[in-house]
C-alpha cells in the first residue's frame, strides 16, 4: 500500500460493505445535497472513458455548476462509476 499511496490507484478486493464505516450512502447523499461537488472534483466514468461534464451537470441561475440529479441517477443505474477527487477534504472520517 505504501507504494501506491499518493501515486497510483489501488484496487483492494473485499466485500461490498468493507468501507461502510467510512463512507455510507447516507453520508454520500449528504455531501451531494450540499452542493459544491461538481466537475472536476466529481466525475462520472463509463468503462474506460470519462463522461463529458455537461452530460450530468449544468449551470444554475447563480452561475455555479450543479448536478443534474436525473441524469446522474440514470448514468449510475446504467453502470457508470462515480469518482471523487480529494474527498478527504470534505469529510473528517474519510481523511
């Protein structure tokens, strides 16, 4: 693990609840509902390709980007991967 930390992605095979104490669906939904999680911090990936941000986000009246909930939900149901950069900066337990 020390060879990958901060340098490479590390795949750890485990059960689906391995990290449930660190990041739950409830916590993820809370982070998403407060906003601020848009491209480039939040990205959607389908297969080996990063999806264009305009397929799942748009500009609000304030001029700030926001997620398009229906589009994100559809893409996730179709198998897209939700990827976060620097999520440790948003949650103390993850850090």
